[in-house]
């Protein structure tokens, strides 16, 4: 079982050589239309670091050049140019710059209360390859308009274009109907003892092909995606019911409350009891 990451502390650190452009919804009303709290373009160098323990909305970043490390699914991953990463609300996310070439990336953070369907969910890809240059043109167009005439219609146009592309990235299984049908079915049967073999059989493909398909479309292994769906379901039950943890564990496929607690802590950054206390 992978080790849990070290305890995280809410952190915002830039350093004197980091360059940032940030646009806030409080200043640009067009962003608030889509519950975008803020967005920006960063050129980060050490000691640049961000840690958000329980963000109120979805987060998406696109690497343009350089590289950095991002916490995804409870593990640290190196992110390279042409890669988009995303994280759902109320799950810890963190990232920091590495020594060497400055890390240039686009990002957008949403504000999504629990009653709102988030842009990024447990079913969304966690890391995918993208046309970073195309996305850069959209961010740059919005920035150019904001820093010049600030025409309301033009700002609306750029924001709609940005939202269209971020939503397309966050949509699960954009190209493979088999994955869409399978994971929708799995979400209704999380209590079952799913294995790689049974998932591949349900998708009518070989285990190896199914593994490659999930990595390509979702950026994670089949079993990691299953865990993501289970933890999100647990978060919803911890927030909206008074069911005991043992009951919740059984309902999402964990035979042992201890195994459930460990998996939850690794993915959500805290114990189920702590998550319920702050929900």
C-alpha cells in the first residue's frame, strides 16, 4: 500500500523571482458567471509553493514549459509541458516549483459550494495531455482584454471560451464509450469486490488494454480510479448522513474500517472523523 504523504500545512509561498498574473472574480464579473473564483498565469521558481487543504472548488492547471510537482490522488507527480492536472473540491491539492527552468503554467480555481455540481469530480481525469498552446492563447486573450479596454462583451467571450475548454477537459471518458458506460455502472455498485479482471471483463477488453485505456483517458490506473470514486462517495455520506464509518466502509466496498480509514486519509488528507467534523 502506498505511504501517505507527509502532513500538509496550508501554504502560500512565492519567492522574489516568481512572476504572477491573477484575475479575481471580485474584479471581473464575467468569471463569477461560471463560479470561477480566480485564474492566472504563473512563472514559478523555488521556493514557490501552494498547499490547499480543503479548497472550496475545482482546480485545473496546464503546464506550458518547465516542470513542477503536483499532489494528485495522494501522491506527488512531476508535471511536464503539455499536461493538464485537475482536482475536485474539498480534497487537498498542492504543488511546488523545482530547481532549474522556471515553471510556466496556467491555472483556474472555482468556488463551488457542496450543493453545486463541481466542474471536476472523482470521475474526471486527474492528468491528461492537452494542446497547451491553444489554451495559452485563450488565457492570453482574456488577459490582453483585461489589461486594455475591458470591454464587457469581449470579456464574456473569452470567459465563455475558457469555460468551454476547461469543461471539455474535465469531462470523463471524452472519447471512449466503453469507459463511460462501465464507470457509470461501477458508481452504482461500489460495494462489490471489483478487481482489475472483473472491471476489464465488464468493459469487454483485456486487462492490459483496459489498463492502458484508463491511463490514456483518466491519467490513473483502473484501481486508482475506483478508489477515487469510493472516496468521493464516502465524503458525500460523511457530509450528508449520520451513518457510522463501519457502515459507510461496507457501502463503498471496504470490508475493513481500518482499510477504509487508511485509504480515505491517503486521498483526502485527513481521517473520516476529521472530515465529518469540518463538513
